[in-house]
C-alpha cells in the first residue's frame, strides 16, 4: 500500500501541457502547446507519457523548459547549445550553473584538405559543389560544409550529382524567404524581445516547412513505388 500511495503522490505532481502553459505563459506569452512539443523534439525536455499517450511534465521538466526559454530569450542561444547546458545542469544534480562568458561552442574549422578527408570526398566533387553554389569556397570550412559534403558523397554513389541538387538549394532559399516574410514584423522592431521571439520562431517554422517537404516527397515516392 505504501508503494501505491507513493506512486499516486508522484503522479499527482505531474502536469499536463495545459497546466504547464498556465504556469509559464505569464513569463513567456508566446509559449504554446506546439512550442512545447517542438522543445521536446529538440531534446530540451522529455516528459513522461500516460498509457493513452498524453504528455505529463514533472516540476523538474517545467523548470528545464523555463530555464531553456530564458536562455533563448535573453542570451539568443541556439537550442542545441541550450540543450547541452541543461544536460550539464542535470548531470550536476540540478544545481544552477553559471553561464560562462561565452556559452557558444568554439566552432571547428577545416582546411580544404581536412574537409575532403572528413567527408571522404573526391576533390572534383567539392569543386562541382562549389561551382554550383552548394558550398561556398573558403580557406576555412565549418561543420555544415562537412555534413553537406558527406551527403553529396552518399548521393553521388547513386548517381545524384551536385548539379542535380541545384533545385534543392533554390527550394531551401525560398523557404528562408518565407520565414523572413512571416517574421518580418518582428524583425523590423528595434527591441530585443522581438528579435529574441523571431530567433525562437525561425527554427520552428523551418522545421515545419521541412516536415511538409518530407511528406510531399514521401507521397510522390508512394505514387512512383506503389
């Protein structure tokens, strides 16, 4: 009976999405259920699920969301950096850790030779990607270039060359324009809160556009490969 009572006590403190929103929206008016689900997808919070699939948030989950939103709003940090910081806080037993002078990780850069080696790419493949504008020529390449070139290597094995990806790049540019248009009113405001809100919404909108694209591709493949 003691175990059952303890289980009931633990479940009593778990909150639904609506209850979490009621606690946090006074401080974060832009918070929504879709934003909470997006934070879950990005690893900021991991609520438990009921047998029916409903999300339940512990007090620690709520505090993690609150701290993540503060870091995003006040420090303009990307969610990947926020996630790492929150994980470090959890690993330290939940003790609040002071932010370093610069919480942003030092990005590694790659020379052309290092880039080719890291991606396992032939020089001509990189030349083709640069000439088409898929990768910008540089003396120091960042991690995104490595990931792109690795993807190009994998696609090239199946006959999909950089020249075939020009339309994909153009589509991504159009998506960025859509996000810019959607957030235009926020971006035109001079206050820091509006810029922080735009920084918060931009990756979420980009992810939704990416989901739409994936669904369209899947539907097209289903028609081609019934």
